[in-house]
C-alpha cells in the first residue's frame, strides 16, 4: 500500500511546488485566453526583439492540458532526486540545478535556432515558438540516469521506463506521438543534464544560486520593462510620476488557444517542449 499523498508531497517539496506553480500558470493561461505567442520562446521575439523574459515564461507555461499532465507526471516521478541526499543529491541540489536547467536549456535552444538560421539559412527557426517544462524534465531524467541508473521513471502511473534509457526513449516517443513536440528543446535539456551529471557544470551552492536568481530577476524585469508595454499583451507597464516605482497592471489579452498558428504566411508556428 502506497504512502498517503500528503507524505509524498512533504518528501518532494521542491518538485511539488513546481507542479503547483505550473498548474496555476496553466489555469491563468486558460482563464485569460493566452496563447503561444504571448509567453513562448522564439528567436524572433527573444533575440531580435530583446524579450529575454521569454526564457523564463516559456519554461513554466503550458497551453495544452495533455502537455501539462505529461510533463508534471514525469516531474513527479523525478522528484525522487530530492530524496537522494545520501549520494550527493537532495532538495538543495534539486533547487540549484533546476535553476541552471531552466536558464541554460532555454539559452541552448536559442543557440540551436541561431545556428540553423545563420549557418544553414533555415528561416523557419526564426519564428518557431516553444513552451513547456520538458527541457527541465529531460534534464533531470538525464541526471538521474547518470547518478542512479537502477531507478525507474513512472509516467501516468502506468508506464514504467528504466531511467538509464528514459531520456532517449522519451525523446523518440514524444517525437513520434506528438509531432509538434520540440526535438531541439528536449535535446537541449539532455545536453545540459549530461553536462551537470558529468561535472562539466558544477559548484552550485546557496551563494551562487541566489546570485544567479538575482541576475535572472534583474534581466527579466529590465527586458519586460523595455518591451512589455508593446509586445506583452496581458501585462501593461504604465508610466508613473516617480520613475523608481514602476507600476504593473494586469489586463486581458486576445484568445490564443491554438496548438498551431498559421494564420498568415510567415507567422509563428507553435512548438511544445
């Protein structure tokens, strides 16, 4: 007989919190009718438009409930990382490297897009818009596969995969079952995950995590302040008399609940990660 849910939540506080945050964001997105173009990550918006805040918003946003459930189910199973303090993992490790995975996997996605656009002249990747927490999920699959190869990954409570093969099995599975799933996004998570597991990225502690979080918040706010009033339709930055006290108001947005947006030639194509 399994443990009561409340005990499992207490044993996985960080992953449970992330699941709660992503679920609340999904509810807000559905309530406001927010679409891929409002929160997703694309080269055109992030690099050409300077909307660097999209690296963060895209990671925690899900438009489809199936996409949300798939990612959160896998993340719940991966919460076992928080219980492995005896092998150098644990809650602090989970929090520190979740921060690394969110930022670096997003930047790596943009790096792949840049290579495809500039090197191979594939303009399609300029407008591809990605959303979802899968980069981080695939990163943790990879770390757990390297650190605890005997573990199992349970998805939906019915599918159990050997963790040692889970990253690549899931990469192939999602590419076949969900053609719009971002192969680049998932691969980026795997690459960053191996970089962490093999010690190429290491040394994270509370000091560096707080410092990194501070820079993320600063860049997020400054890029939002610079571009939000024009491009971020559901957040309006209003001028105030005292420039040191910015005022942010929440307003409604247009309906964007589409899995793929091809309304006009050359517009963004949605990609889920």
